[in-house]
C-alpha cells in the first residue's frame, strides 16, 4: 500500500482510529472492508489525502476481480474520482499521481481503441511523476514499465491514429527502458508475484529467455497467500517448463550447428636416423 505524507490538518482521534482499522483490514487482505472504512473517513474528512489515495488503490484492486465489465467500470470510475480529488490536493504528489495513473490504466482496459489511446497519452505525465517522486515504490515502477512497454508496441493503426488525432505517439515508449523499469520494480519487491510474472513475460518477449527462467524459478518459491497469488503462482509454474524446454532445444541446435573444435596440430615426428655404420 502507498504511504502518503500527513495532511495539513491534524487527524482527529476518531479518524486516526479509523485509519488504523482500515490499514489492519487491508493488511489482512480484507480489501472490501478496508475500502468501506476509507470511504467513511472521506465522508468525515473529504480532503483526506491518504484516504483518497488508498481508496483509489483498493477500488482498482477489487474491480479487477470482476469479470463483468459493468462492475469493473463502477469500481474503476470510483477510483478515478478519488484519484482526481487527491491530485487537486497535491498536484505534484507521488501518491496522487500514481493513483491517477493506476485508475486511468485500468479504465483504459474497458475503453474502445480511440479512448484507450487517449488514456495512455494522458497518463504519461502521471506515471513518470509517480516513479520520480516515489523512487522506492515498486508498484510505481511496475506501472511505468507496463506503460512504456504498451506504448512501445503500438500497432500500425494505433501509431497512425495517435499521429493524426493525438499529436503523436507519447514519448517514452521503449522496450529496453520498460524492461529496466520492471527490473527496478523487481529489485524493490522480488517477493511480489505480479511483478515477477510481468518481468518474466517481458524478458521472454524481448528474447531474454534465460533471465525469464531465472525470475520464474524464484517466483515459484514465493508463498501464495491470496487467491490472486494462487493464480499468478500457477501461471508461473505453467510458464517455467515451457521456457526451460525451449531453451534446451535452442542449446541443442546451437551445439549441432557449431563446428567441432579444431584439434591442435601435432608436429610430425620422424623416426630417429640411425648412425651410418662404418665398414669394418
């Protein structure tokens, strides 16, 4: 979860107790109950920066679990509203900009092609500012890496639409930079299954299969606590043997195609010349 600096107005004892309750519930993976408490805090203190940022993250997390797009959209739209309110309070804040980028990124998954490209254009400044202001936040780096990779892989129509109607493809979309951002996220939270899975997939797509195998071997050892963790752990376990077999096939092909190592030439030895015998 993302920590925000204290608000300018000190919290009342009641709000402090509610913040503690919400944090305890979130740490116990009771996201719906935690969100309800943050919503109560926002009712009592509408400009509570921390509560708005946390309500954004929890709304997105809960919304992702639904397969029904209507329910997803309801949670993602609520997340965007909380995030926008936090951004008004602290336009340069790392937490508020991460909240806006997170909400936008997830809303974009439900948009049509044109609206999705607008969302990716709009979240650029927020996702970069989030990583700059929160350099120790793995989730900010993860989101930045995802954005960079997605923009780097715009197809021809997406690039054309962006150039004609949106002022061009957003700057910063680059596969190598995306991989660096994801590696930073992994270095900050190597026990995070979602980050590990994202990094392994990105490495595999970029032709770094052995690095992907290395990440997956670590990931399958991470204890799965939540239902989301169980799904991610299973995906890692399914992906790992496929990559191991592919790497083994590649090594065999390389071994067959490589010329045999040249043997060092041995100097020809001549039989010793016998001393000519003198006639008796």
